[in-house]
């Protein structure tokens, strides 16, 4: 039991640090969104809001765009705002996930591995991880399609040797495994709690 409590305390420290980092990421996203909003409302010059680079990235592929073909600053700003909003959502859900994990570890630090609240927090963690997985998939799809539309990839690439450009997004549904594991663990811990209660009543 001492080993369990010691391990739970060490893991809790790791997730405490992760929670701080996620909060920093969440605040950073909100700050950048605020800068974009203020910049548009007060019509600030682009140099104050940010810069537009000449790179177009599709996974491991990076294209360097000539200056005359760089998309408009407003279009790039819209894309950045969209990704920042999704990033803020992902960070916020990540914070809730870490809080649930720390709530699970809390009774374990006290030597109560089958406390009644563990299964509840485990089930909540399953739903949160599902939301987080969907959010990440949406973020990747938005990044891909917005880059394609804003950067006018078809215009950039079509030539005598390339006659047509298609874009396809293949969602990665493997993220469903993690929520499934958490839901299974919630059931196991609930069953363990019931056994613990029966054992206590018998004694």
C-alpha cells in the first residue's frame, strides 16, 4: 500500500505540472485571439498584429511560396483565429482531463484505491478524452482545408505537369481507443468498490 501511495504522489506531481502548462497554453490562445480582435476592431497595421510567412505546410511537406503569391493578411488572420479558438477549446478540455486524473489520484494517495468517486471520475475522463479527440481531429481538418482554400493550392501547383489537385482528409479514429479504455476502467473500479463494500460489511 505504501508503494501505491508513493507512486500516486509522484504521478500527481507530473500531472500538476501538465495542468500548469495547459493553463499557460489556454491563456496564450486567449491572448492571441484578443490581439486579433483588437487589431481588427481598431484597424491596426499588420506589423503590430503579426506577420505572414511564406511557408505552406502539408504534414512533412513544406513549400516556400514566392512573395507575390502570399495570401492576403486578412485571410491568414481568419485562419489563425479559427485554429486559436480550437486550440483554446483543446487546452481547456485538456485541463479538465488532468483535473479528473488528479481527482482519481487523490484517494490513491491516501491508500484508498477503490474509493467510490474514482469510477465516477474515470467515466468523466472517458467523455472528456472523447471530446478532446474529436476537437483535435476537427482542428487538423480545419488546418488542412483552410490552408488549401486560403493559400489557393490548386493555383500554385497546377502546371503543364500537374493538371489537377485534390485534397482528402482521413480522420484517425484510433483516438476512440483511449475513451474506451477509461470507460472499461470505470466499470472495473466500480466493481472493485462494490467488492470492497461487501468485504467491509462482512467484516
